[in-house]
C-alpha cells in the first residue's frame, strides 16, 4: 500500500500486479523468479544491467523519492532532515512493523512511541515525505484492524486524517478495494 500511494503521489504511469496472500501467490514459481524472498512489494526497475527487482518498502520508497525529486517526497533541508527521515523509516520497518506479530498491546506501545516521536508536528519532518507514507500505512492497518480509541494518539489521529484527505491515498484505497484487496489479520 505504501509504494502504491507513493506511485500515485509521483503521478508516473505504472503497471500494478496485485498478489493475493490468501492464494499464497507470493510463493508461486513465477513470483519467486522475480523475488526469491517471496515478499511484497517488489518494484521492477530499469537498472544498470536491465530490469531488476527492488524489494523492501523502505528501499522502494527511497528509490521513488530520489528517482522522482519533482514529487517532493524526499526531505529538503540537508543531511539532518534526510537522516531524520531515514530514522523514521528504520523505526517503522524495525519496530512498528514487527510489533503487530507480537500482539495488540505491543502494537499500542509502539504507536505510543510513534506519537511521542511525532511530537505534535504535522508531518514526520518539516514537510510531507516518504516517512509519512510509511507511517500512515502501518497506522492505517492498526486503525482498520484494532479500531483503537484515538484519544491517546492525537498526533497520529491528526496525521491519519491529513493522509486520508490526500488524493493519492484516496486513489490507492479505491484501486485496492476494487481488486478486492483485504489485509490479513
């Protein structure tokens, strides 16, 4: 979902190929030939030696932000702003994402940390970036799955509302609903 949002933010044409977790399509020989890890997403890019797969959400978001700077998805402001974005991306990938598998209580704790990190700011950095897309995707899943009380998370709740208002998010939700995408519990 995060990569899909970023692609809509950028506005370049792309071909989406949905992968059904319910049918375990990520483990089919055809998909494993593209990504031997059997993980999603995978972005096929024109690399130095032809078309190559790029995997892992954070890496794909970074690639898209740097490849299409006119979209403004990479932080401005120099190395400090860039390092803060990478800090958020690492925190989301290494702490927020695996918390779901530990359980709802850990998930709630981790989002408490994210709330404090956000510190009342509108975005994770000085302006909207790939870190906001990455954070939103996992917070959206938490909200959609757990249906939490937003009171302990006023910053994340406000971030969620801002993200839900973005045309790229609305387009992504529309497209994914039309293909019947349902997140696993």
